């Protein structure tokens, strides 16, 4: 239980999209709610729409998608 709590806190504090300050928790929620591609995650969260045009967050989103969808299998 403590591990889940620590992970939850880190997810809220860790920014995936630095330009828009979007935390990992928001990205994970979009994936749990059905987003299956980077474009779908970006549309649901606003990630990738900042000054860098998604150059920094796209690889992080791809990794989260792979990790979370792999767990579903």
C-alpha cells in the first residue's frame, strides 16, 4: 500500500509535459479512460501543445502508453 501511495504522489508531482505543467497522473488517467495513441492522449490532456510542440513530452507519453497497455495484456 505504501508503494502505491508513493507512486501516486510521484505521479502528481512529476511533470510529463513541462511546457503545460501536465503531471504524469493526468497522462495515466487519460490512458485509463481509453486514450490509446499519443494523439489521443494529447487531445485529452493538452500535452504537446506548448512551446516545444511536444518534442519533450511525446517520448514520455509513448513510454507510458507502452508500459500501461502492456500491463493490460
